[in-house]
C-alpha cells in the first residue's frame, strides 16, 4: 500500500507508534530499505524487535525505543510516514494526533 501511494527511497523515514514486537517495522525496513523507528511502552517488546531486526539483517535501518507514544507524538518530527496501527484509542482523537505529527 505504501509504494502504491508514495515514492520510497533509503531517505524515507517511517515512525511506527506502538510498534509492539516490531513485525511491521522490520518488514518495512527489509522490503523498502528505508529507516524505521518503532516506539512501544513495553521493554520486552522492544528487545524482541531489536533481535528481529538483527535476525533479518535490517538493524542498520531500524531504531526501537521504549516510550509512551502519548509523549512521543509531541516530540517526534520529520517523518514521511507514520504508522498508528491496531492500538485502539490510546491517543484519544486520531485526527488531532495526525495534526500534531503533521506540523512537526
């Protein structure tokens, strides 16, 4: 879906909010060869994601960080794509979240 709508290069930056164990992040880094940063609240998930990135040989394209995404959206900036998947309503209003991310 991403490549259908956007031109992706090694300079493309993706932010994966509430990335969990990093499956989507690792897959995108491998398939698209671009930089992906995943943030999740659970340290064990981040450890798992780091190991998966190494296992698939994309550790140089992936950054994983333990963090609260409600705070991260206030600080993260300069991403071409933001993934906010099956997290539920963690950030309350998704439209406001998009606006916050867009103006950064």
